[in-house]
């Protein structure tokens, strides 16, 4: 391999992966950092985008996102990171090195968990799809933020969610397979009489999930969805926001010209929020407050490894989290 080249994986619509040699990136943009990727996470959207299923997101043959690695180089405007720092980031690429403007999350050495004390007043929240990768991350963040009661909805993965909950504070996990009407009744029964359910995160955003959330929420309220466009059947008293990571860098707009709803943060709000959130998560990691989710590391690198993990996500029924080791000298990242 040429000294100025690096491997980069491209995913096709049939979830086959080819590895190409491309120029090594440089941190030419202000506030940008180049990270040598050691491990990359694998998400359902990483096969859905090339397959043309996620039409709300622009075409991208290299669809990876979540990485952990070591800072390789930084732009002169970067003050808080230097080469050698361990970091995690959301960067759209399956590659050995990646340049991006952040936000970046420092990876501290974990410490023993310490109790997080905050307001104990009831502040219920609903998470639909709690047994998915994103759902379980939301459950962990909610627990670390002392949001209770946490009303979770799952299916066959109910057993995975239960250990994360605090029954003494009213947390429950409900099975969506009881049917929509019964599920709405069970959700409402879990809301304390002295509180209102005004926050919901619909991780699934397909089928009847969003209508179930809308039916269970008090009004006015806020519903987060993962798949735009906004659902026209939902009453205007419920604010809808699509959780779009791209809005951490810039305000997102519909590429079709159609109004597809709120696509995350506006203007520079995303950069400010991402910076604050990264520091908060760093503190949670230092305290061990987020725990350690089970992840299967798939060997084979950017070629065989990425393809194997994506195919298992697309056609398998394992319900696992996958990460691919990009370099062997990963030093515990």
C-alpha cells in the first residue's frame, strides 16, 4: 500500500463490501481532527442506506458512523485534543483514518460506579423499542440522569431491558405484542397520578409504534422519532423531532423540497449541544455510570469483518450489537 493511501470500505445495495485505497485525509477544516480508527460500530442504517431503504438520508456508499480510536492529527484551531488521545466519535465512514469536525468524546479510564444524586420528583418518559441498540443506550442515559419512572416498550428482547431498570422508582418494561389498545392502557397505568407523560422516544418509528406513543402521551408533549418524515396523523399538540446526528454539524433540510418535519438541531445549536453532551458523557464514563453493553467484536477488518457484521444485521435474527476491529494494535479501545 502506498504511503499516502489508506483502506476504505464501500457497501453495495446487496450488502457486499469492497475495500478501496484512497488518499489519507488531512485536518484541513477548522476544528477538524483526524482519527486513526481502531474499532467501528455497525448499525442497521449502514446496510439500509446503500440498499435504498433509508431514502430520508442522502446516498452514501460508505455508510459507517460510530468509531473509537486514537487522534492522529489535528487542525491548529483544535485546543482540547492532541495526537495520542483516545476518542470516540460519530463520523460517517468505514475507513482506517477519518477527518471530521466533531463532536469528539474523550475516552477516560473507567472508574467504579458512583451513585448519581438528583431530583427524585416524578418525571416519566416513554422509550418504545427499548431492547434495540439505540433504545438500550437511551435507557442507560435516562437512568444516569435519574429520569423515573421509565416506561419501556420491547418485545422478544424484554429480558435484556429488565436488569437496567429501577422497579423501586416505578420503571417498567411492557410487551408491545399485547396489541396497541392494551399497550396504551398499560403505559397510562404506569404514569404516576401526580405526573404527566410528556416525553417519548420512538426508536422504532415504524408500523404502529409512533401512533402508540402519540395515544399514550399527555398534551402538549414532545415525541422523538428516528425515521423522518414527520407523521401527519399525529396531532399538532405533540411536537415531533427526528433524531438526526447530522444536525450536530449543520442544520438539515429536505433534499426533495418537501416538508418532512423537524430534522434535529437548528443553526449552530447542534455544535453547542454536542460539545456539552460529549463532556457530560465523559463524566458518566469516568464514574462508570453507563455500564458496559454487550458487544460482539467481529474479526476480518474493513472487508470481511464489515461485510459479515452487516449481513448478520440484515438477515440474522440474533439481536446483537456488533463492532469491527479495524486495526490489530487497538490497545484496549
